[in-house]
C-alpha cells in the first residue's frame, strides 16, 4: 500500500514526525528546514518547481512553496497550506516515543499527528499525485508548507505572505482544521472552520514601593496589588456574543430544545453555559465571549524584600469586532479603580477574522464531503485558537479550515490530542483527508 496515496501520506507523516521540528517560541527552535528538506525530496522529480523561503536572521526557519499553474488566468488560485512545526512534548506523559512515528493498530503516533503534519503530508501527496498524472487544471494550485505557526507564524506564513505574496497570489486557502464528523438526530455534520478569534497578549506592570520584608505593615507591596489585579481579571464577565455561526453550532448540539434556546439568548447564555458539562462549557464560553486569562507572573528578587514591580501576562482572545481600543476597554472595566495602577504593554495582537460561506469553494467542499458521508452537512465554525489563515484573509483570500476524518476520530478525541499527550491519528482519517484534497482540487480547479 506504500505506493497508494494513503500509503504515501502515512510514510511522509512518519518522516515529518521524526524530524522533530519543535517550536518553543524562540527563533533558534523549530528548524523546519528539516521538514522542508523532507518535503522537497518527496516532491522532486514530479516536474514541480520548488521554492524555499527563509527570513533574514532566522536560519533554518524554512517554508516551502510549489505550484501547478492553471491554464485559465481568470480561474481562481487555491492554496493548500500546512505548517511544519510542532509544539513541545513532555515525553514522560506519553505511552510511546513522541517522535518515533510508530504505526500501532492502524494509528500513526507522534507529535504533530493531528496538529497538523497529517494535513501537511496529505496535501503534499495530493499535489504530487496530480503532478505525476500531468494534470493541467484551469485554476492554479499552490502548496505552502510553512514554519512557525505554533508561535504566531511571523517567520513562516506571515513572512511568505508579506514578502513573497507573488509566489502565492491565492484567492482561496484551505488549512487546518475542520473535518470532524458529528451526528445529531440522524443528521451528520462535518465541521469547517470559517473564522477565528483574535489574539491580544498583554503585559500588565504593577508598581509598588520596595521595603524590608520584616516590616510589611502598611507597605506598598506590588505583589499584593497584583493579586487583586489577577482576581479581577478572573472574575470579569464581558457581554456575550451570539452570532449566526454560534446559532448553527448550537442547533447541531445533542441537547434538548430548552437548553438550546437558552444558549442562543444573550440574556441567558451565561447561565446556560454554567449548566453544561465541563468540557462543553469551556468551549461554549470561549465561542461566545472575549476571554482574559492571566497566565504568567514575575515578581520579587528576594524573600526579605517587598517587591516594587510585578509583571502579569494575560492571554486575551477577542470576538469578531473587538479591536485594540476595545481590548483596552475590557481591561479598564475588569480592573476598575485598579486600572490606574497598571501599565499595559502590547505583546502580540491579531484581530478576529471570518470568511463568508456560500462561495464556490464552499459548494465544492459540500460535494466532497457528500461523497464520503452521504447527506452530511457542512457546519461552519469559529475557532477559538489561532492559525495562519488570517495572513491570507488580510490579502482578501477566502480561508477555511478543512480536512476529513473518520467517525472514530471524534471532535472530543481530537481536541484532547491537540498539543496533548499520546497524539495520534488513524490511517482511515489519513486516507479520507488525502482523497478529500484530491477531490477538492479536481472539482474546484479542474
Ligand atoms: Zn496547527
């Protein structure tokens, strides 16, 4: 089966996992040139021109681009994009070697198996399969295997979109990560991600007055002030955001009618979420609110010195429409009178972005899904994390997160494996995804 498209996807995925392109957020990490070399070696010899881009000052952070040129300049260009980096692991918490790429009981194991070397590999296999056939489509097919997605993508998709857009010129993008199948009242739904929340990472600096730890009475201790700041951030409840996308998601949930009604009523949604099972509540809350999570804190120099400065880092994820000013308003509201005590520094910002459904590509994805899951409907969703898709939306492209997985790989299993322990994917899902890219390219560009 090694020379079937699925067999090639399995083998390529195993190699990409073994290359261990772990991105810890530092410029020296990742070293995606290893995966880019593997992909180049795989794609070479099928008549494709391959370009590799590396930003200045970031050696080894390579992104690869190749394309099958269309015959009709008026036809659309579709880009398949996969990232080649993965997040770090704690090997002690894994049942198997996270970088072994082992195949056990029909599953490929390793960091990146679902996020997202599976898609990166299957996209490359689809492209090569089409190139080998001498396929001459009307529209152009582009493949981008990019570095650095796990740290925001500035050295990968961000760099290529900003500096080498000419190599992409995509009207449409498919990337991570839809394709999970859910069933409700006999209706199958396949998720397609059409948008994502924004990111606003902020550092809050709280100041005090230093003093001797033996005399704390009446002291201006920055850490005590910071503790109040953290508590207020944790207790803050921004107004809910009930969109059509959310209504669609709720309609497909396995809940009774009354619970569903409450979940789409802005005056009752917060209370309704509180009554849901924990994991559903967590995702429902993030889908309907801007969230503020204080995740890092640095303070103090010595046990007997009252600290005069504390830095708190807050991971803020914004709903569509919340811009930089709105982020500031959220912080001011959350902190109340403490707001004056806090200096806010911007660390990283990205606005929420959403692509429309009802495009020609949307119709094609519906047909592709129907071939494998007859009668299934596409379920558009807003994702609460971030991907590289916004770099393309900034250029006016319509971007979706797609893929196609087996019924066995449930949305719940999927989310547990994302950045989690024992990350793995079943070969059936790899077969479905590989075929889905092939079908999509042929129907959309053919
Ligand atoms: Zn990813």
